[in-house]
């Protein structure tokens, strides 16, 4: 009977050790998982920041190009208007001056 009780106590002690070892292993795995998750989040944030900088730079370049195109078109239209008006602008200005100040 003592032998049976001793065997049972040994089995319980071994089971307790197995449980403790399982708990240690679970904590280790959890710790490694948390560290891996933190690294993944950090890497994702770094990639996101780089992507954001790239997209902003691309948008800025696109906006600058569009702005230059609009300015060039405006200058071309102004030049065409000035060419179309030719000397008549001077004549209009002279007539206006005379009407305003000759009276």
C-alpha cells in the first residue's frame, strides 16, 4: 500500500513539474510572440512612414508640374491676347486718357 501511495505521489510530483514546465514554456512563447508583434508593428510603421513620404513627394511633384503647365498656358494666352490687340491697346489707352483728362 505504501508502495502504491509512493507511486501516486511520484506521479503527482511529475505531473506538477510537467505543468510548471508547460507554464514556463507558455510564458516564453507569449513573450516571444509579443516581441515579434512589436517588431512587426514597428516595421509596418516605418514602411508606412516611408510610403507616406514617397506619396507626398510624388503628389508635390505632380502639383508643381500642373502649376507650371497652367502658368505656361496663361502666359501663352496673355501673349496671344497682347499680339491680337497689337497697337490698338495704345490707341485705346490714348483715347481713354483724352476722354478722362481732356474734359
